[in-house]
């Protein structure tokens, strides 16, 4: 083989190797590298619940939200998340009412509400001026009062280099979670409770796997 033929063959082999390496890097591992890990910022995140009674509605607020998000802006369906909030942390501004709600939800026995999101589908999603923004349909398991049931939520999501912001509202049924509805002013409260979550999370960096 002449030196010129050897050089041509070597160049072709190097080129082929580069193509193979490029293909491997563009596979699942590269897709996973797009994910970002974000930790819920408890100083900026708020979860409200709103209940109804015959004479008025009221809202209880918790600023003790914690959790971790592992989100993929390019392929949302590979994302995962878990959020937690202590039942006893909700404050409606009425001590008697809050004590009653802690009683019927058995806060000492079941101290935490947890939402573990396992399925994400983008409904309206794309690049924004900073990062990505839009709307996702999120399905997961809500654990409350020691019972776990699937819940589907529509959430507004914004992801940039250092922050993730999520806003979602959804109803839950006290009866479904086997919570005895308390009476306020001699009348039981409504079965439906509306949850309003405003989550801010700090991006920690890229992740190669959901946690």
C-alpha cells in the first residue's frame, strides 16, 4: 500500500469513528443530559387550599413547601418531580378552624401531603425570551390522609438557567381521601377543596437521570 493510499484509508477510518461517536453521543445519554435538577425554594413557594362553607369560603396557606424537580425542557415526558408540605403548616388566620382541620385530617398520624409526578405532557410549549415556557399536563400520585390517588393537573411552567416556576390549580375531594368533613357554624364544609400551588425552584445543574 502506498503512503498516499494509507493516509486516505486512515482519514476514512477516523471519519467513520467520528460518525459513530457522534451517533452515540446523540442517543439517550445526550437526551438525558438536557435534564435539569431544581430544588424547591421554600422562601418563595406557596401552596393554598380553599374550602367552602355555607356562609363563606376561606383559604389556608403554607410556606413550608419542599421537593425536587428533574425536568427536561426538550422532552418533557421524561421529567419527574416530588413536592411535599406538612399538613400542620397551613394557616387560615383562624386558630379554631385550623385546629379542626388538623383533627379531621389526622395531621399527627399523617403529617405530610405529597405529590409525586410521574407523567408530563406538553400542551403548549416552546422557547421563550429566557429558556422555555408554556403549559404541561401533569399526572401523578397525591398522598393525603394516608391515602394515595392519581391526580391530573394542568400547570403553567417556565424554565430558565437558574429558576423553575410552576403555577397550578386543581380540586380534590375530601370524601375520596376519607376525610370526615368538619362542621363550621353547625353546617358541614363542602367536599371540594381547591389547591393553588405557586412553586419556585432553584436550578442546581444538569442531571443524567431522574431521582
